């Protein structure tokens, strides 16, 4: 063994995998970041960095930069996501005992703009060769490399006796709060807003899914990738989901974000006059409450990103993002990062400044964060925290871990969903919105409700 990281990136024949990146989701322990047919998957674990507390992002940033500083990197492709890549997931709260982590896999496969590649990573002193990388790809995809996952079941799905009478593969139970108690928490939050203590609060709730036949994590990721192609499907150490919200994407000196706030369940359009999109325009874009919530979120992000940028632009008006389960008010923000003392800020430095945004916490942040801890009665863990990847060149994509769940053991999955609470919020409507946001994970798990 040596202490020096060594990597070799070689091109792959993308034509051999017509299903795009989802066709590589063959293991329950895979690391995943996918949108449409592109993205990255990681296999195995070479090393990891763990952290808790308020300095978790900066500590991870220091660890990563030290790791790659003396790394021997041979990259025959040279695209964002080639060379050494780490996948990461961070706790939402600086007070959470949940361990944030960066994971360095043994093998990464990537697809982007019709090109595919594989990167082998090692601390061993043996030579890295193109033939060796391709052989490693074959071993991991055939399932003969490493131990079987401890997170999931077989690829054949639930056995017939595990399927409930309604056709579900499992059943649900409430999490930290019952529905009635959670609605009381929403009402309490509205009272705090009306009293002028804060402008917006985001409250989350959890439900627990039990799957007697076992959790098939790879199939969950494939289902999410297929159904929610406009979202970023993620899988990191048992955290799985498909987020529609990009906290920060960095490519060279360009940073981009997608901000969401304002939600409408697509089922609400059933039986209404006009087309579904006309209904969304009328009810969502025409709602003062929804637009106010969105303005708070976009102002929060642009204000926090401004010190790192020499130029920035965003939509003058939010657009409607159409997903299979809901519509969102959305805005895209683009910034040219400033050169600060000879360095462009890293992904993790930006995350440290941006997280938590008003879209997942509220505003003012400190007041909202304290009220979240008081009213939610749960530790969010990685829910609504940053999840994504970064490479040695400073590129990376970090979404907010929404529309997701944590696989707690072979038969148990904890799902999370939250809502932005403002002065006009109604507890019953917010509860219904959480069920709309649970829908992607329920579908992927095969649970009917």
C-alpha cells in the first residue's frame, strides 16, 4: 500500500449500454448521480471522510484537497466528472449527530454528452492500465467484485406472499409525529410567522415503510431515474431519492443553481376547466402566497451567492417545472465565480455559504432553524442536506436531498417530505402536499396509498 492516490480514466463504448447510465445500476450498494441518461455511478469504497458539526463542509473540503494534491492522475477523457471523484452526503443540521461523509469509490463510470468513461482509483503501487480498468468494469458489473450489499434484496422483486391485498409490496406507519400532531406543528409555525418572529418556515415530516421481501435499492434507483428524468437521482450510502432542486453546480468558473418554492399536486387538476398546464398557471403562478414563498427562496440564494460571484443572472419571472407528481415554481440562477486571492471557490466552500437555503429551512435562517428543532420532533439526518459529487478539477453537482428516503435496514425505509410555511398556509393543505412529495419514493418502493 502507498498513501498516494492514483487514478486512470479511459473511454468506454457508450453504444454498448443503450439504456444510458441507469443500465449500470446493478448493485444495491452503488453510488449514483443521474439525470436523464447521463451522470456518474461509483462501485466499492476505497476510503471515506466523516464529519459532524458546523465545520463539516470545510473539514471535508480540506480533506479532499489534501487527498488530490499529490494524487497521480492520468485522464484520457478530460470532462467534468473524470479523474478522481468523491460522492457525498451531508447532514441538514450542524447540530445533528448524523455523520456527513465523502466516499471515494474504487471505480467510477460516467456518461456525458454521448461520451462514456471509466475511472479506476487505487492506493496500491501496481500499474494502472486501460485493460485493467476495463477488466474492473466487467468484474463490478458482473457482481463478482466485493461483498454483496447489506441494504437490499434480490433483483426479482417481492415474493407473492409479501404483497399486500391492495397490491402493495409493503406498508406504512407514521414516523416521529402523527398527521394530527404534525398539522398542529404547522399551525404553531403559522402563529409564529403572524407574530412577526420570522417570514417563512419549512417543516418536514417522516413516515416509515416496511417491506417484508426486502428493499431492492438498485431497483428503487432505476425506477426513480426512469420516472423522474428531469430530477437528479441520487444514491449515497443508503440515502436514495430524486431531487428537483440543484443547490449548486460548478463547471470551471461557472456556477448554476435551481431554486424551487411553491408546489401544486398534479392530481388537483383532475376535473378542472382547461388543460392541466393552464390550471397550474392559474393556481400556482397566480397565487400571491406561492409567489411570495418563491421570492423568499430566490432572494436567499442570490444574496448568499453574491459575495463569491463577479456576475449573476436569474429569471425575472419563475417558470413552472412540470414533474410527474407535482408542479413547482422554479428559477434558475447562473453566476460567474470570482477569483478570490488567486483561487476560485470550491463546491464545498460554496455549499458552506449557501446551506441551508430558505427553500429548505426558512428565513431568517437562525430563527427558522431553532423553530424546526422545536416543532418537528425529528432529526432530519441527511434529508434536505447537500448530496452529490465533486472532482479534482473543482467541478461538481450538489443537489438538495429531497423526494428521498434513508434505507435503515434490509426491510425498513424512512421517507421524508417537507413544506414551506408562510402566513397563509393551511395545515390540511400542507399535509396533502407532503403526501404528493412522498409519491416518487412510494412508487419506486411499490407501495400503494
